[in-house]
């Protein structure tokens, strides 16, 4: 990274704390340092956010806040190429992906919530009273207060802004902690909020790991009123314990072991192409990626062959985020190879250039594993998908709904009636039919079971980041 990584607290930048190395996942080289925020910096960030609630920000109208969100979106647009470069430097993802998805979606997050806020109304009721004069009841939405936003490394800017935008829209102040592996775009966002003339302390940023560090100190801080987190389910459990101690509300989007169903009547060209996207986008490092695929037996062999051919033909994909994560993925693949069959991939690619020092894993297609195998049950979060056949619609649903997770699923069929039967019967927060990751930002997003608590998107996010109050006026 060209710019230094710094905290942003109370309107100023700060590099306090012991530094740790920032590693480029493409080549494995150390390219910078990240300061790990000491407890004092975290505390100062929370206090700055609290003070900002009492300052001018607290008097801003919804229209004022909507205009500020548009200014932030404008700032990201002006510095588009800087954000793309930082996203790629942090994650190693191809430029085409960052430029087409991550940065445009961050801009859209701010614009979408600005527009929703501008058109949002409140409820009111005329209430009868014994004297016949009546009463008027109406609701007022108030900010929760200081919100901790903790975002992951796979879609650093997209998922950070997905929470920051609605939190600011409803008048909260924010202390953000991005993954320690991907700090770059968060630092640029801090600069953009300053350029957008947000009052000091409205947006704050601290860096560092989670356990016994900035993440833990932030989620346990008594001055934090709510926590919004995207990440691994086990971490979500730890954060929930911290929030429970003071009954702070939480919004969690957690892990997934997403299933796909391919029926024999599906358009196989579309199903294969769609599954190559859903399994291998960002090298499988997307919470919505398909890791389990169930294919109706009459087309299983053809589909498996075509998917394996497609996986072998993929090029230009990015690395795993770290050496540790690469080793985790390869460990799953090694166990799967011993107990089942590898149809494609399964190893580390050789490029003959600096990428050979990076953390790459080949797009991998597996089959032949029992349903209780770790590669079928545990979230791998890499470019690995397992294929298994099914015979009936009921069996397909039972297979897809098994396991602890319930984030997303795909259904591939040309039978309209079947699509409307199967999709609502899936135990997930979102089901796509004949597509994948097609999003409308107004719709509810989140998971069931171990995949999350609550819903994000549209009014769901605005409701979470605000507290409804009733006012009753006797007439």
C-alpha cells in the first residue's frame, strides 16, 4: 500500500499501537504495517463517537444526513481508482472484480440508504377515548447511539459500507473495525467522510485483531450501544456473549455452507455457467458461494463433467487471503481426496512468476463424499465445491436443509411450479432461482440457524439502527 494505515478518531488520524505486518496475498511479501489499536485508542474512539451525538450531528435532519450520504458516495466515485487499487492490494482479487462489484456496490450502499431515508415516513394512529375527544399516537425513530461495525476481509469495503451507511442514515455515530488483514479501503473511507464534512467523531476507525485486541475491547466497551458484525459464526457467538452482558442489540451475518440444487429439467448451459460463478467468484471467498451441489441423477454425470471442465478452464482468479487460510482450504481438500474423488483442481497452481509465492488454490470440484464428511459439513470458504446426486425433490430438500447453516441457496429448474415449491421450502435467508447473487438492496438479507441474527437491507437495516418511540397526545 502506498498510504500508511492509521486509526481515525475524533476527526484526526493516529498511528498509535504496536505494528504488525501487512502481507500481499498475491506474492506473500510484506508490503506495509498495520498499527494495532491499544485499549486507550479504542476507548477514545468510543468517547469521541459519544460526544458527537451531543454535538451538531445530533441536530442534523434526515434530509441533512441523506445529503451527507450522497457526498460520501460522490467522494468514493471521485477516488474510484484509488479504492480499486486498495481493494486489490488488500485482498488480491482481480481488478475486474473490484471495479465491477466491490467499489460500485459501496457507492450504491450510500446512495440507496440516502434515497430510502429521504422517502421514509412514520406511523400515526387516531385513538378513541371515553370523552370522545380522542388522542393522536405517532412514532418517532431515534438513533441507537454509538454503533460498533466489525467487517470481514473478503469484501472489505462493500460489507463495511453496507452497515455504516444505514447506521449514519439513522443518526448514529460509528466506530468501525475492519479486518486486520484488509485495512486499506477503510482508511480511504475515513478520508472521504472527512471530505464530506461529517462532524468530528461521527465516523471513527480503529485497526487490530479481534481476540485480546481492538475487536474484543470494542465489543465489550460499555459505551457501545449496538454491534453490527459480518464474519465467522464462532466469532459471532463470542461477540454475542459480550453484547449480552449489557443487553446491547446485535445484527449478525455469519457463515454458510450453501447448497445448490440442479434439477434434470434445468437449462444445463445456464446451470453450469451459474455454478462456476457461485462456487468460484473471488476464489470461493464469499459468504454466499455454493459449496454443496446436489444434481438430479439423470443429468449428474454430464453436469459433473461440464463443471469440472469449466473449473479447469478458469484463469485470472485471486489467492486465498493468507497462508493460514490457504492451508486450511488445502487441508480440507486433502481429506476429501483421501475419502472421495477430485474431479478438477485440488492443488496449488504454478505460474512461473511472483504469484508462486502467493496463497493460491486451484478451483476444485469434489464428489463421492458422505454427507457427514467435514468437506461437506464445515464451511471451507475457498474455491471448493462438492457434487452429489439425488433422486427426488423431497430428497433434494432434505439434503439442502441438513446441517447447521442457513444463509443462501440456488435452485436451477425450468419448471415454474417446482421453483415456487422448492425455493420457499429451503431453510435459508435467500434463495436464488436460475441465478446467483442478484441483489436488490431494498430486500431482506441475512441467514437462519448458525448463519446469522436479524436482517439487513432496505427498511430492515434502518429499523435495526434506530429505536422506535411512541408519542401520545390527548386531544
